[in-house]
């Protein structure tokens, strides 16, 4: 158990006050909840927040999560003393930590849609969220140390601010989805303006040990305006709009990136082996489909010994990837060379591999369209290469195109990919674009035709 030196005053809201609010009309309750906000724009310098990337940091986050979930009845005790899920093995999941005096006191995980989907998909219909453009991420695995749970948001609000800034500026996420216990949903509705996915409560949510749950979503493209209207004129420490969008917290350590990548995978072979084979039995308990999907993601030599065994017979339809993928959000310009009148097409690159890339375009492109593409892969990093369109998918949220590089061994392109591999946090980077459709459809754009 972590021991925290508590030499700061606590700001408690008596439980009786919370109970009294429950009898008031909804809008009155929500307005009072917003008045109770206390967000410190200058937190204690002993508080630091960052992405959990080391064995020590991840162990602290998973142990804190285990303690909080067992105490709340959301999971049965595990012999490891950790709560580790298959989603934590994916490069599309980022775990945030909050430390006080270098000890983990808060954590949450941001699960952007990947090959396993979302935990909450088993109980909630996300069709309405998918109808809008933009990537989706589930906010999950939230826990605050017991010594800080009644301190007026000392840990919770900095974690939420970190989540908000990371999702909007680093993780290329537009929609947040959550599945929370009914007794907590009004905090998300009143303070952060989440909207329920359905009126009914799910009585038995298996991902939380059969506890009841409510699903909700937040469109980050409209969140700032909602915050501004609700918190207009409030004092600085009562104004979540100012706190989320104007305040800079030096306590937060944002990722340092050379390229315009949009995720921060951390799972090396050693970390996967430690958490999913040695400390827990997550890998041995995976079904064959998930085992094969993991092999498709982490197909490099160093991962073979730590991934769970996969039978030779194919059991899933998804094609296995032949090159490492990097999730991106960056502009590109294609100058078509096979048209009678010169024409340029603006692209938004979604991901990149050694053999090609996936991009969105507003202008129509035909299959086999060819030309010179200039990709802005990073600050001051522009790469020019000849490419051809090998696949097109039209969706309600736009058109997506798979491109094949004419010469993957071209010196400039190969040097850039090799540099990216050297600078990237961890091998096995993966993007899965919910805007294109499900994982198998998005894979078919890029992997079945690009080698």
C-alpha cells in the first residue's frame, strides 16, 4: 500500500451535502455541481503527470487500478495485485499517470479504437457516435489513490485536463466515450457535458465484474464552446473552460515527437512479457482470434518469443500486416501525372508504412491515379515520392485512399522510415481508423495491396 505524506489541507464535500442534492431538479443539481468545482491553476510542484512508459510506472498504475476496482467491487482480486486488460497491450492505448512525491496517485487509460474494438462495445451501441467524423477513444481504467479521493479534485482535475489536451492535440481524437457506474454519471454530465448513449442503465456490465453501468459520449469539437457558456464569468479556480483551454500546467509532461504521429506505444517485448505473461495470465487466456491479431501488430523478431502461441490454421479473415504501421495526422499534396490538365489534390495522411500510406481526400481520385506526393511528416520533414492509388473506400465521413509507393527502397523514403523506426517510442505502432469503418475494412485498404 502506498503511503502519502499528507501535509496539505483537504477540501472535502460532506457526504450529506451530496445526498441533499439528489432530491433537487436535474438542472438545479447540475448548476450546483458546477459551483462546487475547485481546479487549482497552480498545483503543488510535487505533482507530476505523464505517459506511463516504464515498468515501474505501469506497475504503479495497474496496482492502483486493482486496489480501486477491488474496493469498489468492479473486479475480483487478482493474485498479481494488478488490473491488466488485453487493451493495455495495444499500441493504440495510452495510460496516463499522476505522481505525488514520485509515487503513483492517479491513472486513467485512453483506448483509441484498435483491432480489439472498445471494452464498452459489449454492452453499448456506438452507432450514433460512429455516424459523425473523427476518431473515437474510450476513457477507461480511472483510479485515484484513497488518500486523494476527498481532496476536491486535486488529482482528478489535473488528470482530466491532461486527458483533454492529449486527446485534442496529440491523440487525434474527436469523440470520447465512457462506461461509468450510475452513481458517477452526473459528474460527467454536469461538469464535462457528456451525453448518455441510451436512457437505460446496463444492469450487468461484465467488464466491471457485473456492476451496473451507464454509457456516454462527448464530442471534443464542441466541448470548448459548451464549457465556455457554462463557466462564463466564474472565478479562475471555478472555471473549467479557462482551466482546460487557457491554463498551462508545468506539472504535465507531454510527449516529445519528431514526427506528426498520433499515438505513443510503449510496449516493448520485455514489458509485454512482464505484464501479460509473468505478472498476470492475460496472454495465455486470450482466444485464438486475439492472439493472431496481436501477432499481426507485433510481428517483429523481438516479439515472437513473448506473444502467445498461434495455431497454424487461419481462424480470422483479417490479413496479417507485412510492414510496421505508424499512425499520423499530417498534410500532403499530390500532383497528378496521368491527366491532360495539371491538377493537385490535398490529402490528410492517416498512417504510413514502408510500402505506402493511407489518406483522406475531399477531391475525387480514381484507382491507379498516379503522381508525385509531398508528405509533411514532421516539423521541417517533407518527403517527396511517386505513388499510386490502389484502393478507394467511400464512407459517410469522406473518401479514403490507399497509396502504394512506387519505390519503397528510394533513398529518401527509406531513410525517413528508418529514422522513424529509430525515433518512435516502440515497435509495433498501429493505427486503426474508425472513420473508415471497422478494423478489417481499414486493413483491406492498406495491407492487402501494399507489400
